């Protein structure tokens, strides 16, 4: 569960306002990050994908004393225009943005990447999971006159082959490259752009991947720490990157996966 950790409270985000995109339920990575940011004094405007999600997300948002919820479908320019206009009207400017959004069809997240990736599926995965980040970075930068910090969420499937991850691995590779290019473009404005590469976690998105649960088990067994990736660590990394203690960090992909990404060969028996 996303809920069971002793969250450090403090003032690292005091006076900072920003947008969190991608809370769908209490297990969403965006929700774990939001709770940690709020516990450090951040004010957050939440975007959500559609009416059906609003009912699930509103009680969460209210539970941390916030009330700004804005519908935003990242595939719809009019919806994105309206969402960012609403934030600008409310606060004038922001200090941070969390992009925690991805999508690929179930048919694409299984078996052979070569056999199962359709042109439309590829287009949709890249549009929702990659272009949306570039679009958000541009929109956010326009309301960050004093600099700021932007993060997105990625996974090891960008760098290495992971069964079933398929077109999403291709999209995450493009997302990580987009992070570096956006960091280059926005760096001179004092805007830091980074990505967190989280280990597999039990969320709605993971449930869409064939064998998703095994990704968690294998990740845990092969990891250096021999444990699941914890929301605590992912939210802590987000706090670091989004607050001023993350100064000078830009264009980075920060792995929070119990060390899984450095393992070349799993532990072997003695023979
Ligand atoms: N769960 C994992 O194991 C894991 C590991 C590493 C990275 N990630 C990444 O973390 C991010 C968040 O995923 P999660 O695991 O918290 O799952 P989640 O399902 O809780 O979050 C995904 C979010 O994307 C949103 N979304 C999808 N299409 C959208 C659209 N058209 N417009 C607006 N929003 C849209 C959904 O509403 C949802 O809130 C994703 O980028 C995912 O790839 C997840």
C-alpha cells in the first residue's frame, strides 16, 4: 500500500506551489509523492483524467487539506489549455510539476513487441506517455518565471529488455531522452528537469502489463536490497528533486529500485 510509512514532516516545500498530474487512486505513485510534498508544506493543484476518476481522487485530495482539482486529458489540447489557464488564474505562477502519466493498450503489453505493436498503439503510447511530458514541460515553464523543478516517472524497461513491457519500454526510452533535452532547453531559466526510474510497484498501471506481478517479484529477488521498491523511497526522491536540496541536479534519471538496475547476473548457487 502507498499509505504505510512514517512520512517526514518539515518545511522543504513551504511556499512552493505546483501541479501533480496522474493520481488515479491511493496506490498511484503520484499520490505517494503528493502526500510527501504536502507533509513538507507544498500547495498542490491536482489534475485528473476524467469524471469517473474525480470521485475516487477527491476524497484523497481533501484528506491532505487541498481542494484544487482540475480535469485534464493529455491527448486533448483544449483540455490542457483550460487546465493550465486555471492554475495560472489561481496562482499566477508555479514552482514544480509532477508528470506521472503513461498508457499503452493491454494487447501491446504482452508477448512479442515486434508482433503486437500496431501503428495506432505505438502512436497512442508515445502521445500519452512521452509527448504529454514535452507539452507539460513547455506549459509549466511558461508559468515558472522564478525557475522551478519538473519530474516524470520512468522504468528500467527503457534501458533493458523487460518481458511484456514492449512498446512502453520504447516510450520510456523516449521519455528519458526528452527529460535530457527539456533539461537543456529549460536549464537557462533555472528550471531543473529530471526523471525517477522506480522499481515495479503495485498500481493500476502495473495491472495492465501481462505478468506485472512477476515483475515485482523478480525485481525484489534480484535487487541488491532484496526488497520491493517502497513508495517511501520514490516519494523521498521526488521531494529531493522538487525542493531546493536538489539544486544542481538536472537531466538526471534517478533510480529508486532497491538497486535492481545495477544487477547483471542474479545470485548463483554454489556448484
Ligand atoms: N507502477 C510501476 O511499477 C511503475 C514503475 C516505474 C514507473 N512507473 C510510471 O509511473 C507513472 C504513474 O503510474 P502508476 O504506476 O502510479 O499508475 P496509475 O495507473 O496509478 O497512474 C497512471 C496515471 O496516468 C493517467 N493517465 C493515463 N492516460 C491519461 C490521459 N490521456 N490524460 C491524463 N492522464 C492520463 C491515469 O489517469 C493515471 O492517473 C507512469 O508514468 C508509470 O509508467 C510505474
